[in-house]
C-alpha cells in the first residue's frame, strides 16, 4: 500500500511538472508573437504616417498645378483627356 501512495504522489507530481512546462512554453511563444506584432504595428504606423505626409504633399502639388493651369488658360478650361497639355509657346 505504501508503494502505491508513493507512485500516486509521483504521478501527480509528474502531471504537475508536465503542465507547468507546457504552460511556460505556451506563455513564452505567445509573448514572442505579441512582441513581433507590436513591432510590426509600430512599423505600419510609421509607414502610414509617411504615406499620409506624401499624400498631403501630392495634394498640395496638384492644387498648385491647377492654379498654374487656371492662370495659363483663361477661363480655367479643364483638361479631361488624361494627356499632358502641350507646352505653351
């Protein structure tokens, strides 16, 4: 009877140890993945900010070009063909 109790205690301890090791490994993996996700999100945020800055600059350039076209062409005629306008002579 005494041997069976020792065996029972060892099995319970073994199950506990296996559970602890498995839980620690899973926690470590989840932490590594979340760190990578945070780094990727930070990079994505920086990229998005750079793209927004570039879009703002392009919009300003388009507005400037539109004002130049409206000054160069009396009446502000819009070019709808999608081709570049010929150079002014």
